[in-house]
């Protein structure tokens, strides 16, 4: 598991879990307490669960595609 804390532009805490970690009930229950603590600090906890491929690579490709669509949309409206 990897945890990233971002303070700008929005207060977010990313929890990156492998497939086996996401299936671990004890771990998920322990994270619920952490979520509550982060929410009390005005942070939004976000959980990413991995599949059979690289979660980071797939998230990158998703964000890249969304940016391409936004750029195309803004070009059309000019």
C-alpha cells in the first residue's frame, strides 16, 4: 500500500492498494479509522484498488485521455 497526501489544489489523501490488500478485511477495517481521521482534518480520502494491470499506468492513461478530450472540446468551441 502507498499513501500520498496532497494539500493543493485540493486536500486529498490517496490510498493505493494492491488487489490482495483490497481483499484484506482487517486492512480495510483499519483504513476506515484513518479515513475518519483524515476527514476530520478536512482531507478527502480516495482509495484506488489495483486490478491485474498496473494501476498507476492505467490511471495515467485515463487522465491523459480526459485531458485530450478537454483540449479537443476547447478547440471546437473557439
